[in-house]
């Protein structure tokens, strides 16, 4: 009995090694406290169904909404998140 792998098994093993080697390296955690300023963090972390931000231009609305979207996507299983500008 031979211990060598079949050609098909070698191909599967090679493919798995390539997938493991080249999959994206993403951080294990995401901390909005490191990115947001105080008022922006309050906007992002508000658990209300509807949140309104009344602020000036360049106040970080897009960044805040993106961070909120990332938190929602990461913490909700089987969710589809859409960001439209």
C-alpha cells in the first residue's frame, strides 16, 4: 500500500495552501474609539433605529456612517449592508 497522494489530492492540497497563503490579512478587531472624535463616536454608537446628524460640512458624516456600517456588518450574521452616496 502506497502512502503517496493521488494527483487530484495533490491539486486540492496545493489549492488549499494557496488560499491560506493569499487570503487577505484583516485585523481581528475594529475599534471606532481610535478613529472617531467624541461627537462622531456618539453618533456612531447610538442604538436608536433612526439617527440624525445635524452638522456642518466636513464634520465626518460619511466616515461616521461608514464606521456604523462596518460595525453593523461585522456584528450581524447574514446581513446585507448597502452604502449609497
